């Protein structure tokens, strides 16, 4: 079954924007695949403003959160694997949702194929 996290993030994000709140995303910056401005990282975490006026091209996908934003005036493409998203909440009220830290998902090991016999194993029975 797919993780519930991306659906909850999208729901809380939409709820915050509908209520004129500034959505913040707390990210585990040391998680593999995270691309964030390292100058903003503190204690292995970074808080990102993902409000509609702060970012461009926001994609809240099932596997990744992606957007473009400016940090100290320099444009940057930000990538956050969904398991690295630790919270989404309102800047103004702190209301939102916090998630447990999860290890990155391991890719499925390749399926082991049974060895093929040299000859067919069927015989003719009379």
C-alpha cells in the first residue's frame, strides 16, 4: 500500500492556502535525494516557505515535492523526497501536521529467477 504522507501534505497545504495561511514545510536535509540551500540548514533540518507567492512550479507528488524558489536572490530548484518531509504547518498559527522520520525506501531487490533445466522436464507417458 502507498504511503499516506503525500495525500496528507496536499490536504494540509490546500487547507492552509484556503485559509490565507503561509504553508511551511519542515525538511530533513540529510535525507538522500534532498536538494535544498545548505546555507539554510540548521541541525540537519530546513524550514521552507512553500506558499504560492514564495515558490514557482510547486509539484506535491506522491514521491517528490519539487519547486523553484529564490534564496538570497539566487534561483534554485528544490527537491524533497516525500519521506524527507517532516511537517507541513502554518507560519502564523503553527497548525498543521507532523510526520515521523522515516528511512528512505529501499528499492526492491531483483527477483531471483530459478535456474532453467538443460532439458525439458516433461516426458511422454503411454
